[in-house]
């Protein structure tokens, strides 16, 4: 039996020895590379001389860099120059994976697209993340998270029925594309162990956005009516995902299985509701949802959110308190999970960050290094490629590196 504690275990690094070139911008591409970095890969972020575009869009962009470029090394190259591209080629030739999500056509215009790279280095795994895919008529359209939310149907089903369609409150498609892109890279790395050959991988924000709605899409494809916005709740079950006001906030509640509904009625002291003609079955509760919501408010509005969570959870009824970010940080479950980590630089400076949302065995989550400044590792990486200090000065003077 393994008796080592997390305090004495070394962080797991299953990708140690794997080198990744990150030529991405904003979230999806850099996020996929960040996942690989936290699994132990060496990730070199190739940035324009002015840096990742996220560095220029204010505070939220700075947060993107902190969140999705930590644990990496940065080299700033002018890829529009022949000398800059030559350096990129030398870095790629010593790497296992290339990741990019630049605007459509940009990477191919630089001569660094997947066909060119894998023709020269067949063992390289090359991941491209686009907005709308490379096969359809929108293959040249720029695509951000919000466009994918709109065009995948996600916004069509999000929000109140009598209000405008709503986006999800965070860039969930970008974030999901990062993790699914990393998943594809991991599969390709495993496949290369068997074949000795790399792979070209392509995904898009549109495909990821649809994939996240798999249950709803499968229901619709099987003949169900087209889904619409209903706000809280689920269209075919009740009470399901119901937002219920409490004395000091809100909870979300699901108890639509007949056994769970009967148990809920007992727990709140309203057993007669289980046999009420309006609420006897799930189908009837869906039909009388408005009246059901009135009853739920009557049953729970005098309790605090925490009292509701304690009472209902103790009786195996699914419930969650709607928490602010500050309340999430104070959650004992979040604190115990270890997902909050401190990213630090070599000088001991750093910032709080979120680690990976899973653990590998008993190993603690890695404490990543902070995101690098643009070009922070340029000189060192060039030195490793054999450039002398005078050569680097000449490249810098010529506007090739920064």
C-alpha cells in the first residue's frame, strides 16, 4: 500500500521529455499547450515581437496570459522575416507537438502550416484549432468563443423565454477547446508510440460547442421538438435544475425521479404533495411547472441556502447553493480539493491560479511557474540552438527577435 502523503510525493510529470511549440493566441491554443505543460511537457511559446494579442486587451487579457500561459517559456520572433522563420523551423525540428489557433490562413501564409511542417518532420503532431472548421464555406471566417456559442445553438437555448438569447457567463467554448485539443494531442502521442509517425489534428470552436450539447442534440436528432429557452429548469423533467429563492440567496434543486420527489416531500413536511393530482408524476409536474415552483418557494424560502444544502443533501437529494466567487473560495470542498495553486517565478513572486481539474494518483498538483513576459526566454533558447551572444544582438538589431 502506498503510504506516501501528498506532502512528500513529487508532482506527476507523465509528459517529461515532450517538447511543445505553442504558436497560439488568446485561450484555445495556449490553453491546450498549458494542459500539456502541467503534465510535464516543455512548452515554448513563440510570440510575435509585440506578444500574444491577449497582452494588449487590458486586464482581462492579462488574466488570459496568467491562466493559460503559465509554465511556459517565451521566445519573441518576427515570423515574417526569413531569419525568424528559420529559428522557428529549428525549434519545431526539435519538438514533438505544434499547436496553433491563429486567424484562418495566417499560419499557412508564414509557411508553417501542418502540411509544410509534417512533410518536413513526419513525427510531429500538429494541432490546429479554428473557429468554424477547415472544410466548410466559413473556413476563412475569424471565430471567437461568442460566435461559436451563437452558431452552435447554445445561445438559442440559454436565457429566459421572453428575453434576448444569452451567452454563457464565461468563455466556455474556448476553455473546452483547450482541453479537448490537449486530449487529441495525448491520443496522438500514444499512437505515435505504436507507429512512429505523428498526426495532423484539427478541431473548431463550432464543433466543440456542439459537442458540449451532446444530450440535447441527440434528443433533437431523434425527433424531439426543437429546444427553446426556458431559463432555469429542464424541459422534460421537474423539479430539475430549478432555481429556488432562499432566505439569503438561491439554491438549485433536482428531485424529478419519483423516489426523490417523494423523499423531498417527506423531508420538507409536505407529504401530501407526493399524491397531489398536479404533481403525482414527472409528466404532471412538467405540465404544472409554474404551480410547482410556487410550492418549492413555499417549502424552502424560510431556510438559508446552507440550511437547504445540509437538509436536502443529508437525504440524498441533489442540491447546490448558488455561490458568488468569494463564497466559492470559502467553500470547504474547494479548499480541500487542492485545485487552488500558487504559480511562482524563480524569484519567489507569483499569483494564485487554478491547477488541473484532476489528480494523478497520490501526487500533488504541480505548482506551475508564472506566465513568462513576452520574449523572456529568447536569449536562452537561442543560445541552446547554438547562437552566440553577438549573433543574438545582431538578430535583435535587425528586428528578428525581441
